[in-house]
C-alpha cells in the first residue's frame, strides 16, 4: 500500500470494517447518485432519441479526438455490433466524423463535428455543475477520498485506461 493510501487508511480506520448494512447503504447511495448524475443528460439525449451509450461515445471521442473504433470498444467495454449501431446514428446525424487511418487503412479514427462538440458541451456542463456543487459541499478531503474509493473499485485495466485519459 502506498504511503498516501496507508495514511488515508489510518485516518479512516473505523471505516475499514463496515457492516453489511453500511455497505448496502453505500451501494444504494451510488445508485441514487448515478441516477441524479445522469438525469440531466438523459433528458437532453431523450429529445434526440439517444441513450447513455451515445453519451459515453460522445464523451470519450471528445476526450481523445482521433481515437480509433477499437480503442473506443476497449474503453466502453461493449460489443462491436452495439458500438457500430451507436456510431452509425451519430455519424448520420452529423455529430461524429469517421476518417480512414493514414498508417493503417483498416482503422477508423473518430472525431466530433462542431455539432457534436456543442452537444458534448451541453451534456458535460450539466454534469459538471452537479459535480461542482457536490464537491464544494463535501470539501477537498472528501473529494480526494471519493476519488480514491472510485479508483479502488475499478478493475486494473480500467484503472490504467482511466489513468491514461487523465494524463
């Protein structure tokens, strides 16, 4: 355990032995928080007949312009058929452009169009506002603890993918 994690574990020592009921409450809090976190984007997406898969694709294409379809498949953990359905709709509606790779002609590189960037900003602004308010209310120590908990819940390859996106 790193020195940082060891120090955090010592400060929260009494939290290391949670009862099943306390863990259930944490699980329920995550469900309700996620519901709140996705509520605003869901309303915007519904007007366009899109769902959360479209939102995730738009988000990660925005984070890594030029990402390949295979990289997006890896990040999202969905089937190729599912992602292709989402990408076809986003491309047809003028939100995403797909370009053939210059080095490998089999690759397709994905970019948001201006219209796609506008939708991404609208979706993200709603979520940033909610997170900003929650983080402000909770304070910096709670925010650091929250991030640590989320990162600790990630599978190792997802944690690596998350770390690459942050850097």
